[in-house]
C-alpha cells in the first residue's frame, strides 16, 4: 500500500512538472533616468491577467475567455484572431521585461510564447515572442507577434536616415503586416494596401536548351493589382490550414545596405522602403525570398503599402545578387 | 519484473525531467533577479542557434553599456572605461526556449570603471596611395577649431565632458543622440563603436564628409555604430 502511494506521488509529480505554467506574474522595468509612470503597475497587473488566461485556455484546450479582460476592443480582436489560428502559452511563470515609454502608449517587446499547433507542424518553429502595447492607463491596446530579435534590433536602431519615432511606427506596422498573414486577417491586408498598389512577384523559370540558349534558370516577373492580389490571397488562406510567415534581415547587417533595412525617399520623405527576407510556410506550400515594401506614412493617417515585390532567394543554384534585390531606387516616386 | 523495470525507468525519467526543469527554473529566476535589479546592465536574445543568440545578446549589452556610460557624469572626464567581469548566463538545452536558444549577458554597473593613466599603442596603418596623395595635396578642407577639438577625441567616454564644456562656453548650441535630433542634416555627427572608440566625425548636410579625410562619407557606412550630433553656434 505504501509503495503504491509513493509511486502515485511520483507519477503525479512528473505529470505536474510537464504542465505549462498556470499563473504568470509580470514585472516591467524602465531605464534609469526615466520617470516610472503610475500606469506601469496597472500594465503589469493587466498583462498578468491576460497571460494567465492564455495559459489556462491552452491547458484546457478551449477558447479564450475575453470577458472582463483589461483590453481594448482592438486588442481583443488581435488576440482572438491569433488564437483562432493557433494556440500558445507563456513560457515563463514570471515575466520580467523592459517597458518602453512613448508619448501616448507603452510597449513591451519580448513576451515569450510557445506555439502549440494542434495536430500539425506550425511553420518555422515553436518559439515566438509577442509585442504588447498599453494605453496611458495601462490597458492592453494591442497584442501581436514580434519580428525576430535580430531584425527587430536592426530596424529599431537603424539610425541612418529615419527618426526614432517613425522607425518604431514602421516596425509596428511591419509586425502587424506579418501577423495579418499568420492570422489570415484579410481585412487588415485590404486596408493596408493602397487602392493603386502594385504587386510584383518573381518566379523562377527554367529555359530550354537550344542552339541559341544554353539553358538555365531565370526570374520572370508578373504584376498584379490590389484586387487580383487580394483575391489570390483569399484563395491561399482558404486552402491552407495554417500559414507561418517569418521576416528576417537580408544577410549580415543587411549586406550592402548596412542596417538600412529601412530607407527613406529623398523626393517624397513620407515614403519609406523596407527590405526583408521572407520565409513563407503553410500547410501546402513553402518558399523563401526577398520582400520589398514601399510604405507611405502621413501624420494622422494610417500608413499604406504602395508596392510589394517578392523575389526568390535562389536562382539556378545561386543566391540572388544583392544588386538585383528591389529597393527604393527602383521606383519612380 | 518487466513491469518493475518500466516503472523504475518512468520514475527515473519523471524525476530527472523534474530536476532538469528545476535547473532551468533556477536559471530563469537568476536572470529575472538581475533584470529587476538596478545594479546591472544586460543584453538578452533568443535566436535559432546558440552562436547567434550569444552574438546578439553581447551586442545588446555593449549598446546598453555605452548608453549608460554616456549618462554617467563621473565617467565623462575619464580617458577610458574598462568593463570587468563580463559574465555569461545561458542554458542552451537547460534553459529551453521552444526550439531556440536563449543567451543572457550581464555586467554589474560597479564593474564599469574609469581608467586613468593608460596608454594604448595603436599601430598606424601605412597610408594607401590614394590617402598619401590626398594628404600631400592638402585637399582636406579646413574645419573650425571647435570641430577640430571634437574630432581629436578618441574615446566616447570623453565626449560628454567636452560637449558640455563647449556648450557652456557658447561654442556649440546643442548636442544629442542621433535618434533625438529634430533635423539631423544640420548637425555634425560623431560616430562611435560599441567598444567606446570614436571612429569618425561627419560634416552636416545631405552629402556628408569625413572631417579627418575630407572625403565623402555617410552614416550608412557605419552599420552597427552609434552617433551623437552637435550643432555649432553661429
């Protein structure tokens, strides 16, 4: 009898050890020299509640209970859209993260999540950080997936030509853009592309060998307008159970571009080019290539994408040369 | 007999799994203790490979150190700072982060020390033919004595004291981090690296020049560096 009790104890202990953390406590730090706003304590409490609910919902394999959660409508919508696509939990029982203070909001960038796909592999990996924004009262105003550490660092500190606040805004929208593909948020993508947006996609074609042409591979470019692109995207969303899009830097320090993943137009300073490497993995398809986005940011208006180009990373067994990757200079603004 | 063996194996795995988790949890607690403490500076990164995580975490720590040093008045007159006891606390497998690696570097602020009376011997590279021609032709444009004084500084730690004094003397109107500049084109830029060495001073304008060489230069040539801008008094 005693032996059975001991065995049962160890079995239960082992089982408990495997479970994700239940309650999550949150501590937000601020840099020396910055006055710590009173709302940070509220932000800590609110994020703790949300992460604890996330962990409980993941453990119980149910929908999130968003009733009463200290979040704005937009944040609730962001989070539930992600949850509808994939479940996850917070990897730490205690989250300690730096809180960045902006004029009208606060932000934490490295909430550690573990994605737990149901029955299928999910994209590039199981670890994913989240970015959480808070309003001035500490209420959660947005919840989105973060870009990887290196790309985030590069875009954040890319001091070449873009002022800090605009860099943070660009980073915010690139993250939202990426999250929209992962959550199949067609409404966001419809809004973010301008009505006259140009979408250019490169395809690798193999040419036939004849007397004049030794053969090989080359990239052929096709154009779509916004309507065509969105229609194709809807079809892709419908036929793929999950989509995992990842953005990263192009090469070491962005190759010749240095950390200038973001460049600003000289002729129209409201326009910015963002160059990224994109990995697309979905239930039925995967590819890797270079993405160029031409953004327009105007004060008081939501930013829009005027141009989206995609080029394959590999052509004929070789990486696409940096000089052939689309950049701001390729477009007449 | 087989049932006993299977049970023993299961119990052993449960306990060892629990032990491994305890080690990971202890390391997480230690990391959190350091992050919450105002006594430390740190850099943290989670990346697909160990080396990438370590490289990025180290870069972030150096950036943090430079920023902190710039804000410390007692460091401002020291010709050099030294960072002692840089430690590494990471777990690889023992600090799981899904399918990635977490690296965490930290240093105690009290281990960052101003160093007096040091002399560093820096080998001067032989001038290339182009540089030799440039120097001999004296084509480097003359700069104001204020700009020359700033351009003569080698260490970031000496910057704040110098810029403060120049501002008090009315020789410069303003100085700030590049990210905080309202109209960066109007400012001279001091470029420094993460080791705290000043690499270049660039003239203002859309087409900048390197003050030391007189040649065209640009911020884009200094990936991964920081910059301080200063504005001459008219």
